[in-house]
C-alpha cells in the first residue's frame, strides 16, 4: 500500500510538471464552511430558565431578537409559547428573556392573558406567541417594542388571526398594546376563516419612507377567495406610531404583483424574513417560506425571495427549492424547508446578505428531528453555496430526538459570546425536556466562516504544486 501511494504521488507530480498544473478548478474554488463551536440549551430544566413550562406549551415555536431591552450590553429574546394554557386552553404566551453572554437566561418576564400587564383579551385557541418580532422603538418612547402573532384569533370569523403590537417597559412588561385584526387596528384587509393571519411576521424597517417601521405578516391559510386552497399570502402593513395600520398591501396568488402561480397546500407565508436590500435598488427585500411546496417531493418545502417596491408590491421573485434557484442541498419529502426564516446579514463576508431556513421535518438524527440550512445568497436571489446544520452535519452536537422539530423557529443574536462567529438561536417546540412537547431552544455559538479556497485549506495540494493559491 505504501509503495502504491508513493507511485501515485510520483505520477501525480510528474503529470503536474508536464502540464504545468493539474486543474482542480486551479484549487481556487471557494466552498464556504461554517460549523457550530458550542451550544447552550434553554428549556424547563436547562439554561437557568426559571419559568414554569408545562406539557404542550411548545416553548420555542417562535423566537426573535429584540435588541438590548434592559441595556446591559447583551441582546435579549422574545420566545413564543402558543400552547400555554394560562387563562384558557392554547391561549398562548410570550416570554421576554434577558440573556447572559453564555446563552443562559439572566431573568425572564412572561406576557399572557392577565399577566405581564397585558390588558388585551385572549381566547381559547388564539395561539398568542405563534410568531414574535422585535419592531424597534415603534412608539418613540426610547424603549424597544415587539409584535406578536395570534393566528387562531376569531375576530371576524374562525381562525382569521391577529397581530398584537406591544409597547414595552424596560422590565419586559407591557405599557400599552394595539391589536390588528379583521375588525381592529384600522386594518381594512379582507381576511377569511382559516387564513391564520399572524402565523409569521417580520419588521421591514421604514419601507415607505414615512419614518415609521412597517411589518410583513403571513397568512398561510389564505385562499384568495377560495380559488386555490391554502396557497397562502403575505400582508405588508404600513404602520402608524400607535401600532395601528395606515395602509396594507397583500401579496398572494392573485395580488401584489407576484408573477408565479402558487399551488394548493403551499402554505406560502408560514415564515417571512427581512433580508435587507439584496438587489441594491434602495428598497428592503423579503424571503417567504412555503413549507408545503412539493418541488422534489410532498412537503419538501421552498423559499421565495421577493424583490419589493416601496409600496409593498413585488417587482421580481426567485424561488429556492429542490428544483429551483441553484439550491443543491439534499432535501426530501416532509422536510418542510421554509418553516422558519431569518436574514443573517453578511455571514460569509462577500458583501451580500445571507439567509437561514428551518427544515423541522428533516430526519438527520431521527424522524422529524429537524435541521437548519444556512444559504449564502447571490444578488439575483439564487444560492451561491449552503451549509446544513443537523445532527449529522455542521458539527451540531446536540441531543435531538424523534419529533423535536428543531428549526421550527430561528433568530440571529449577533456575536453573543464575544468570539468571531455570528451566533444563532433555533427552536425545537416539540422537545420533551420537562414534559411532552414543553419545548426548548438552543443557542448555537458559531465558528467564523471559512472562505479560503480548497488549495489554501489543503496542505497536500500546496506541497504537490496543484493549483495556484494566488
């Protein structure tokens, strides 16, 4: 064996000498590599979380960074628990978590029907906390605020859905609230039974230039007046400072300039993320999840990149799926890619914002244990490279079990621990730590992205003179 290896190396060296270079893309093809360095779980028994979680709470169904609410130099989190039964069955709750830099919880405040100084009315099945988002200082009182989805709200009809804008105090309790629904908040949009408006949301910044932050809100059960079932929709909400709606633009099968035909069951709008100005036209763009999309297999899932105009209409779109957008990852039936989304900023240092997408039905490490995909984007909305984070890839060393559905939610917390990498938070709402489906999330401390070429990484290639690393 040693003799054969030596002969191979000699032959390879000779071929290099004769040809000048054995062209393995000149050794200069860049494959972005980023892995998990360490992790911290937060659950009923882990991460110094002292709140009471019960069976079925589904803590971690939604996660958002809200900035440094308590002004201690560490970013804080809002975490949804839509199955919480405080006050009634599945009314839901949101936990405001004041974090430590090691990913553990310093203190927490719970917001739910009748507590946390929340004076809004929640009913059984509202699922308050199914979506959460930091919306900055919407009210202008210098304290950060949040938006919370309640897709099971019955204003106007069964499961039409709602969004609550919560104006916070520095301790995480609620100073005031504004509800947006079919009959409240000056919304004016047409919602139907089962639309589940509020299943996802993201702040867009000031899309229309009026000095007030705006929202994108998902309604994955929307059917555009029953023409096609559960295709889904997104609503762009231009807000007033009091949290009510000034105007709205719907994006769906028949509305908002979308030039594709969504299919029955796509559930477009299950997730939505601000991805910055990807095409550099001066207007924020968004990614929208469609986990029921069947490209490549039933419920494989997809992500739509929507290039927006300042009025909230779509000027162009690009689909990412098993069959589209240069997405070459191995995704299969039931993976539900696009269940969660978050813009990461420029993860790989190429000047273009990147994207994290959850696939909670992925089976690496167990049936429906879940996974994340880190997508390194191109300006046209296609993927340039990607990295999977699961029990089998990306050095994700966490104990995932069948049915945990890790990746159902995802957020980026910046450089939480002071090391080089941008850190991630991902939810597993059906994790059983404490009791069945209590839920949890993990803080993933990431290594810095490796963007060196194959030649630069491989000492053997350099020794053999294969490729030009310059």
